[in-house]
C-alpha cells in the first residue's frame, strides 16, 4: 500500500506513503483521496488533511508510468489525465476545507495537488516546482489555473517555462502558503488549522468555499447574486441563530460536530 486514510473522527487524513519515490502519484493515492472525498460528505467530518511520509509532499507523476503510456492512443492518454483532473475537481468541490501539509516540496502534479487545497502549511526550505518542461511536457492538474490565480504572471511563466523552484518562504510572502513552520512540523501545524476549522459552522464554511472558488471566474453580477442567495439561506439557519446569539451574549458559539 502506498497510501492510507486515518479517520480521526472530525477529520480525515490522507497519508502518501510512496516515500521511495518522493511521494510520486500512485493508484493507491488516487483511491485513498477519492475515498476520503466521499467520506467527507458525512456530517461529522470537518476537515480533510493531505500529508506524506519520507519528507517530501509529492513529486508528481511517475515518469516510468508516463513512458509506459507513450504508445497509447492520444485519446487514452487524455483519459488517464482526466483521472487526475477528476481528483482536482473533487478537492475543489469537497464540502469541508482541505489542508495540505507540505514537507520537502511539491513538484509537477504534486504542486497541482497542493495548490488545489484551501489551506497550505509548508516547512521552511520546501520548494514548489512546475517541473514538466524539463521532461518536454506541459502542466496538468489545474496547475496553470492555480498559478494564474495565486502568483504574478511573470513568476508563473518562470515556473512553467524554466521549471525554477519557488521556495515556501517566497510563497508565504505572496500569501499562497498560510503558515511557514520548521521542517518536520508541517503536519502538526496543519492539525492546528483543522482544530480551528472544526470549531466553525460547517454549512457556512461549505458555502464560503464555493463562493471564494467561483469568484475567480464569475462576473461581479453573478457573484453578487450568489452571495445574496447564500446569505439569505444562511440567515434563516440554525448556525446563524447560534452564532448571532453567541455574539450578543458575549460567549463562544457552539456550532457542534
């Protein structure tokens, strides 16, 4: 097994165990992530954490696997890439916040995976690398979309055209990485972010995730309508009743599990 799910009750942890290949993508990791995304629909789950063993978050696609697909018809190669894209779509559509704990680095599709998450904790010295061009390949996994939203265009070009690594420190300075920690501490810090998330209103968080994600592509008119609908629905719900009451009573809200 190259991946496993740890069920911690109010959160699920997907552990990439492919340490021998610096966390390269594997069928086991795909399966574990898809299973965790399905389980995240359960009301008890408040966060999904992605981490790895071996000191490197994810080195992306296994080049040996890509070599084995070289002679496949192009349509079949597209289908294989769609498996990755379905995973990225699943992360973006997840009903609870997804948190990446990045040690060592995230390269290629590993960078796509990390940047698809809602919150990123990274160890000092970790690198984000769009390494495709070194192998004569082009980015996939939504990497160009993520970079276009998160970093200046010249830096996105530098990363994709030259495969120059960008440090976690630089990513943190741009607001892409939420917290920078000492090496070996990324997962513990990610757990603290999950603790904070778990104390919030689950349904409101779900709607907020969708609003923020859609805002990058929606027109202002469409976004105003979406915010109106979300706010009108939330204002009549139990979470708002508790949150407003707690504010007025000067106490901490109890949103439940």
